[in-house]
C-alpha cells in the first residue's frame, strides 16, 4: 500500500500561522509546514513509515477511502 493512495487535505491555521495537513484514514496523524506542499510531503513521509511499520508487524492497514481523491484546502 502506498501513502499516495490515501485522502489528504492541507488547511491554513490562522491560530498557529502555519499549514496543517491531515489524512482521513489516519485521523491521529497530522503535519505542519510553511506551505501546503511541505505539510503534505511531510505527512506522506509519516504515512509511508506508519504503513511500513504496520505491514512489518502484521497489523491491519487502513484501506484508502473509496473516492481516493486528494483534497487541498487553504488560503
């Protein structure tokens, strides 16, 4: 399973003054960055590591949402 198959969104946080990326299938994971792209790249690296770890330990890996669309939001 590839990190690219999951559903991502990146939004600007006025409160934190940074972009925050989230992935629908792993609600506990998020990443911050100076721009939408950097927050998404960081999060995809984390998701890749988590998927590898789950695979190696024989645990269940969340399936990608059916629509499989990547979402990007922000200001």
